[in-house]
């Protein structure tokens, strides 16, 4: 197998580490993008406006086979099939213009992963430059990639020959240290693939990889926000009164936490300057807007237009957020928030968790897949995603859960479950949680004032619900009160409780205390 360096040199026209301005110019000249009124680039991702989890594979190699949690998330691909695709990629790149970015994943120098990203689209390379960690000139001069991402949207697999389900493929080879992507223009596959790589590598180094955002207060108090796409990680962590560490992926080491990325990938459907001023202002020159519709005459983005997808995105460097922490590192978290978008409309808007409940809900990872985040999802669907990130976990969920439990105990972090989904009824009947109220509850959890309230145990879910939160109507704190039909609420809540129990039954090697920390009915 040729080295990555040799492989890239086969191409006839290669651009190494172009600056933002040059990548924007290339994107425009190649008709890959158009410039918006704010100076950002608008791009379309073709047929795929979200991830393709059914087309993601881990190469079944001797050194990793016994560690991988094989199944629907980690689908095996034979070494033979991977090598065939790899050879196809080499031939495909020989006559094409290519763009190369060298950088890092991981802000902590002790644990960061040097990466190289190779793209056939200039805007994809701009995405990589904005989302991963950009090296200094000295770091670039000494850069030796330890993992390589090759994203070639025009390269398609032949399922009968290549062992794939479709023409689309996202393959991770831990022995060849390559992520090979083809048949999709959705740029998020690149960052999530490297997240999956780190989720495999870091636990062996004693670092917990986490699908969460993070921010820090003036006093050094750190908060984590776990949750799947669309639950509010980016929005809630972009707090004008706190400094952003990162919006999606972090590691927790013995020294503290660190961001995996150098940028943010914010959902922007319904974005407004009033509700999310930091994200609104971050969208400027150098930002990529994915699948956002523009006014044809003015070039002004219409963030309420979902005709292409609900999963519209803005990709920008983290320094576009005022006061963002650089480098993106902080101490051990004081408060951990599990964000769930409950489409059933029955979970409390905020509740305090015991350590055992925290472990239960972390392993459960209940939320709703929101429209557009994955292919085929057109309205919210209830789902259980272990560790709030099952699509990106190569190892068994118990590995990550045990590490989190140990760290919660070691550093005495408080844990809360926050429902950013629906109240007063399920999706289609009830209303989405008011962002102002959610921010008030999150603020109360972070500054500790929520602990001044009395707590009532929810009779169905066993969660400890505060009786008062400043800035939040008390009737909203108990979901039963928001439903007009109380019988319908009871039936829906008991149905969700049973879904929790059925899902949790697959975790066989957990303690009795954790297994019994779920719903009471």
C-alpha cells in the first residue's frame, strides 16, 4: 500500500494549506458556492443534507476486531473491499485538482491527533480548515499526519463489487489510518468520522471522549452540554455571560477538558439575531452556510426557509464567537447537562439526577432525531442513542459510561436532565420549549440557585423536579400541568417509561442500583 503522501502526489494539481481567502476564491471560480450579503459562502450538499449512518463502515482488521462493538453502528467492511476502494480512490485522484489541509483534532497538545484532509472540492477543504484546529506556521512545518481523511464526493462505490450497501461509503481503517469518504457531498461526514476515530483512540489513553459542548464562567466553573444533533448544544453553550470552549466534541482527561475542534457547526434553521446573537454575528466572511436559501436579489439568507432541509448549517471558526477560550481547554466540569428533545412532550423541562440516574440516562441517551440530521428523517422520531452519541462510538457504550461515572464521582459534578423538546402534548400537538425559559433553567443549574428550590419526585420517571426556577412559570416545571387531557398525558408518559425499560434491558452488565434508577412504573 502506498503511503498517503505518495497517494496525494499522484494528482496533477494539488493545493496545500491554502488560506481562507484563496479557498473562497477557488470555491467561487469553480462554481461550488455563491457569496451571501454577509460575505459568507452558501453551498448546497446535493442529495444528502445529513449524515448517512447506514453507509458508515469500520474495516475489520486484526488489531481492532476484538475491541469494536460490531453491529448496526459499526458495520464491518473486509480489508479486501477497503483496499479495492482505496485503489479506486488513487486512480480517481490522479487527474483531479485536490485541496489539502494539515491540522489537528484535539486542543490539548498531550492528546491531539495530527490529521491531513484531502478534498476534491475547495469548499470542503474550507470546511476542514474552519472546523479542525489550525496549526501555527512552526507546527505546520513539523506536521506529520497520523490520520488521513480523503473526501471524494464524485467517487461512487459499486455495491456488488465493493461490499457496500449503496454508492455512498464512509470507511474508517484504523490500521491504514485512513477515513475514506465517497458518494456524498455532506461535509459533516468528515468531522464526525474523526470524532469516531478519537472515540476509539482516547479511552486507551485514559481520556473520555464526549459528544458535548462546553463553556466556562469567569470563575473557572466549567459546564458540559451532552446531546444529539438539534437538542441545543451549540445554542445553549453560546452564552454571552460565559466563554465558549467548544460546541460539539470534547475530551475529559485527568487535567480537565479540551475541545476536539477549532470551529463550530451550528444548526441555523429559524436562527434569529434576538434569540441567538452570538451565532448570528459569527456568520460572516469565511463562514460556510449549508443548504440555506438566499434571497435571489439581495443575497440575504432566509433562515426560516426549510424547503431544502431542516438541517441547515453554519460552519465557522471558534474565534468568531466573542470571548471563546483559546486554546480550547478548561478545568474539570462542575455541572453536566444532558439535553434531550422529547417529542413525546412528557419529560420535565429540567430535573436533577443522582449519580445512578445519571448513569442510567447516559446509557439510555434518549432524545428525538430531528428532521434532516440523518437521511430519511423528516419529522422528530423518538430514539435511544447510548452516551448521547451512539453513531460515533466504536467501543461498547459501557466503556464510556464507566469512565463518565468515575469522573462524576471523582470530581463531584452535578448532573441535570434538560428537555429542550415539547410540552403540553407530543410533536404536532404541543409546543416546542421556549428558549428563554430553557436558558433560565440552565443558568439556574450552572450558578447553583436551582438547588435553593424544593424538589418533587416525578411519579412516573422518578426524576427530581425543582418547584421553582427564577424566570420560569412554575406550571411549566411539571409537564402534566401543561397537558389539557391529563389521561392522555398519563398514557403517553407510561408508554415512554416502558420504552426506556425495553431499551435498557439490552445493557446486561450494569449494577442493580443503575438498572433500577430509571422510570418507576
